C-alpha cells in the first residue's frame, strides 16, 4: 500500500502465489517515479527473485509467518527491503 510519504509497504504470506500481487503493486508504485522502463523492469525481476528465494529456501511457515516488503523511492533512487519473520 502506498502512503502519503511515497513509500510502498506490503505484508505477504510466504507463498509463491503472492508474487503476482507484489509485481502488480510494485510496478504501479515504480511507474509513479522518474525511472526508465528498463530500470523498473530490472527492479521487478530483483524483487521476484528475492521473494522466490525467501519462500523456497527460507524458514518461513505458510500459516504463521510473513514477509514484509518495504520500498522507498526518491527521484531515481530506489531502496527495497525484504524481511521474513
């Protein structure tokens, strides 16, 4: 979800089915900035790869754990953070 300060915060279940939601929300968020399409597409692939690795190889439990995705954008600088708990 976007907020007034220009951040994106998502809380996900540790399931591969959440990738579509992340891709949609992240793409929408990144389109609001000054990033070239090639950079935006690269960031979408990076997010997807990180999340796949967390789900497949992390120690998350589908029923009780979550993955938080935090994205901050300032002009052409993007910071992405992925937290599994």
